[in-house]
C-alpha cells in the first residue's frame, strides 16, 4: 500500500512537471521593445486585412501551439543610418551631403504588419533600404535648390526630405524620429569662394577695428602722459607753496621774541583797562542799586497807576459808548422795524382800500345797472298793466256801464263820505227831524253842499251818462277820473 501511494505521488509530480514544461514551451511573452509575429493559423487583427495568416502580440503574453504555430520576433528598437549622398544643385554645382536618419518600426499594428512582411527575416538590411529611400529623395530635393538656399535654410531641406519620404516610410511600416543634415561638402570650392567676400569684409572690419583700437590706445597714452605732466606741475606748485610756508614760519619764529614781549605788554595794558572798566561798571551798578532803581520803581509805580486809571477811564468810556451805540442801534432797528411794519400796513391798507373801493364801485355800478333795469322793467310792466286795465275797463264799460260806475262809486265811497262829513266839521249840536228820512235828506244836502266828494260823484255820473251815448270818445281812468270829451259839460258845484 505505501508503494502504491508513492507511485501515485510520483506520477502526479511527473504530470505536474510535464504540464509546467508544456506551459513554458507554449507560453510566449513579448518584451517592451519587440513584437511577436505568430503565424500558422487564421487570425483577425484590428486594422489588418483578413487572410494574412499571422497574429501580432505586443507588451503581453500569449499561448502558442508548438508544431502548429510559429513565433518570430520583430524588433521595435531605434535604428540609425548614415547619409552620404552625392548631389547636384540647381546651379549645377556638385555637393556631398552628409547626415543621419534615426527611425524605427511604428507602434501600431498596421506599421508592425507592414514591417513584418518586408523586414522580418531581413532586419539587418533595414538601414540600407532606408538609406536608399532618403538618398534618392535628397538628390531630387537638392536638385531644386541653390547652394545659398541650402546653407542659409537647412531646416527647409530637412523638412522637404522628411515630407517626401513620409509616404514610402509609411508603406515600409517605419517612422522617422529624427533627420539631421550634418555637413555639406563642396569639392569645387564654390562655398569657399562664396564666403571669401564675407571673409574679406570681416578682415577689413577687423583691421578697421584694430586701427581704431590703436588710435584709442594712442589717445589714451597721450592723455595719460598729459595727466602725468599735470600731476608733476601740481606737485611742484604744492612743493613751492609748502616751501614758502616754511620760510614764513621761520621768519615768524625769528620775530617771535619781540612780538611776544610786545604782546605781553599789550596784554598787561588790556588787563589794566579791563580792570578800570570793571571798576566803572561796579560803581555804575552801585548807583543803579542805590539811586536809579528806587527812582525807577517810584516812577514805574506812578506810571502804572496812571496807566491803570487811564485804562479804566478809557474802558468806562468805551463801555458807555458801546452801550450808547447798542441802544442807538436797537432804537434804530426798532424804528426801522416799526417804519417797515407801518409801511407794510399802509401798503396793505391802501391795497385793501383800493380793492374795497374798486369792489364797491363795481358793486354800486352793478346795483345801479340792476336797479335801472328793474325800474325799467317795473315801469314797463306797470305801463303794460295800466294799458291792460284800461283796455279791460273800456271793454267792461262798453258791455255794462252801470256796473262799472257802481264799482267805481263803491271804491271811492269813503272819499265821498269824508267829503260830505266835512260840511259838518264846525257843527256842535244838530237836531234831526223826521227820523231816518230826515237823516237821509240831511246827508243828501250835505253831499250837495260838499265840494270834493260831490264833485267826484257828479263827474262819475256825468261820465257815465256821457259814456251811455255812442261815439263820445271818453274813457274812465284807473283812479276814478274821467277824461272829458271835446265839449265842456256844465257841473253845478256849491262851495
């Protein structure tokens, strides 16, 4: 039994080892700088046409069936090729262009597939192929340029070359990282001759610059010499001055003894004079203290008291004047205010009186005009009313003369009775006979004797009698008077 277990364990271990070995044989990993090209079965890769029969793996691992599939590696490293191309310019001048091209296989699957189909077994020949492509295009581009263009603008030559080779490099699955033109060789010496005028100009400018520098240097040297001479002169002048000062000092030193004695004597005299001045000043100060100061004090006291009294009087006078001025100003202000108020009141009263007079006149005029219009209307109405009354009385008299006369007598009866009674105004005692009949007779006689009432009654009766006759042309008036006819009617009147 233990033997069986050991066999089984050995078989299991062997199987595991076999599986590990098979896995290692079948598992392939692409490095970062390479691509695995797996062929032997039909695959479809994005961006690649069907039927290519290979698969591209980059940056990862994949399973490969040994004996069924083949695995090959395509390098993605940078490659470099030197350019040494003999060219002829547009001017017919032969040149040798030297440069370098740095290229690599593109990172996309299309570029890798194109490069794999062309360089998988010939990767060492890749640089030669690229050199041939660039050499042909470089000769074509240089043939359209001049030497001056190539020298002055190499970037233009580089750009045109890369643009011309771009399509072909893309077909090869390659991309250009860098293209540099290092050198342009001129076997005919054209470039050297082309540079000679510039070199001569540079030499000329250099010689001119050197001559200018020499001139400036000479001027600087001359100025330096002049400054040196000036410094020497100044130094000698200073030395002479110093010597004169030394001589003067020596002379003063020789005269120092007599001068010192005279100065000492002079100092003694000055000191004595100073002592005398101080004594005089002391006496003057004593006099000031003993006499002048008390006198000045008394004078100052009197002057101060006088000034104080004067200032007091001035202040009182100024205060009085100020008070008077303020009172006068106040009175003037009051008078001015009163005058202004009176003037304003007078102006207001005048304006009010004028307005009242104007309003009164306008009112009186309006009243007079209204009164006149009213009187005129009243007169007109009265006239119209009297005319209507006359017209109505005439019509009534024409229709019923007796009734009209009776009405007029009734209206004037008080006046008639008063006129009849006036005949008895002076009678004190009266005796009536026959009773009522006697009274009637007496009253009839009184009427006969009365003046105004009887006359009025007679006129009414006469007017009534006359109006009874047709065509008499008379009409009674509103107040009882009758307009007489053209002929006179005799009336008996007793006074």
